[in-house]
């Protein structure tokens, strides 16, 4: 008799927005490769990488073009073979100037790969070194250098690797498709991560609205010791690190602490896939799957994209920008941010491009807070968003620190549920920025 498996979830708060996964059944495809890529120099949390090339230099596909600028930093590699046109300043997705490397595609496109590692003989240090050499960062959006996660320090003792396949953000399906089409590689990447941090147990958390991914990953994991797929309830923000850890291993990460404090190393499924590519094929991180979606797009899809491809080219591959477009968002509707410039290049952290029509782009006029407490009920971190936002509006930065503003994960659940349409997250983000200066 088969026992029913009850999906797990986190304890506090959370919301249930419509998932709007229009592209869940659209296979990963590769759009027309661009003749020119523009690689933003700083694509991870931490120090800016140091340039290794200049205008006129020939480069091979996969060649390192910028080395880490410090311990918390990530290398960059050329997505194409060709010639460096310039090292210049371009606008990032939000309109700010950013240093970048322009490369014209030409000549040989065979990748410059490293020697594959042998799983049975590779040491943890060799795996960590390979992850660093291939420029791998967290591909769930945070872009934290993966190498740093794999070296938590002697005072910490990791017990579990947790692979985040929740993909709770509405509209996005890049992780879902990766798990369905490349389950074996994702599981292999998880095992390389386990070996790197010397643990014997890995959990892969996947929300229950991804039954095909759960089946594919369960089948792939059944052939690998120590890897278990854990079905999760469909509840946002299930994919937050702290929420995922609580749902899967029942431990709560204290305020101001990292997941490894409770024995967990958490990585996204796309990161695990990139680790597999780096270890088993010697390939650096030069491409990723990007979901391009929206209710009025003619050809929404999941595109395997060279990093540095213009966002506008991906939108064209999805059928072009609809006439009534009101907003284009980098990421999903909950944690993504509106873009002001569509010729900006894609980056390692860009998991999705959401094209919204005008009817879905307008915010209602905010009204006075009615003290209903809805934002408190849904906050997954147990905060009082109405209070922090009010303190931020009055520029009481020190008070926001005492109210726990730095614990906010910016999931947007408070704004989603607010009946008065208060711009809670706007003020909280402002407060976090100013509070960092105080700290």
C-alpha cells in the first residue's frame, strides 16, 4: 500500500498568487545567436572582477575575460569566440551606467574547456577551485559567488545540501524546464556540491505544481545515493532560503545568520546544472535559461541564452514587443524590477523577462493604512511591514533597524495583500539601503 506524501511548507505567513506559468510546457530552445554580445563586468555580489582583455584582443568562446577581484567576486568568460570591440560603459537594465566588454562574434566557436574532473578521485578543494574558475554564481537571482558558499569556514559544519527547485515566483518556468529536460545533470551537480562540502545527504525541494519535474528528478535521484526529492506546497515565497530550510529540515535560521549556521548549504537547480557542466565538461558559465513571458506575447518561451545577449533580441524571439506594453520586468512580478532600457544585455542573474500590458502595469493610488494587519499575517519573516514602512517614510532609519528591516527578504507579500495599496516594499527597500549606511 502506497503512503500518501504530504507536501511540506514553512510555518509563518506566505501567499498564494496565481502561478501564471504560461511557458511550463514550452521546451527550452536556443534563439538566433547574436553577432555581438555585451558582458557587464560586475554580475555578482562582491568586488568587481579585474579585466584580462582590452580592445582588439582575440578571444575564444569560454575564455576568461575578467578574473575575480577579491574573495567574494566571480570570474567572467566570453560567451562567444571573436574580437573585443571595446571596454566601455553601457546602461544596465535599470538605466544606470555600467562597465562592460563588447565582443564581436567571429571565427572558431569551439569552447575553450577545462579538463573534466573525475568524481571518484576529485578532492573537495579541486571541486571548489573548478567552481571558482568557471565563474559560477547563484542563478536563482542573488548571484552570490558559489565558491564562497562552498567554503563556509572551520567554525561551521555543513550537514545537508539543499537544492532549490521551488520556483515559487509566478510566470517563471526556466527551472521547471531545466529539471524536466536535464534532471540527470541537475542531480549530478547536486552530488558534486555534496562532495565539495563533505556531506552525505541532499534534498531537492520542488513545489507540487511541478509534477513532471518531481517525477523526472525523482527518477534521476533514484540512481544516486543520498539524494532525495521533497515535494513542497505551492506557497510563495517557498523558494526563500530560510523558508526552504524550515520546510525541508525543520530548522530556523536565526536573524543575521547564514543557512550554514543550521547546517545547510542551499543552491538553485540552475546552479547545480552549471556545476555539473563545469566539473564533467569543463565548461564555464556563459549561458543560462531565461523565461520570456507575458499574456500578450506571441511566442513566449524558455530560451537557452548566451550571457550578454540584448534583452530586446530575446523579446523579438518571443514574438516582439506588443503594442500595448506598459512594463517590462527583469525577473518575476513579485521580486523582479521594472526595466528602463531594453537594449541592455542579459546577465547571469536574469532568470526571466516579464512583458506586461498597460492594464496590468498600473498601481492603484495608495490610501491611508487601515491597521488591518494583513501584511503582518503574510510576512514569512514575522515582521511588521506597516511599521517599518511608516518609519522609513518618516526617515527614521535607526528605528527601522530595531524593527528588523534587515531581516526582510523583499518578497513583496505585504504589498500584494495590502487592501490600501500602500507602497510598503518601496519604503522597506529604501530603509534597508539607508540602514546599511548606518551599520
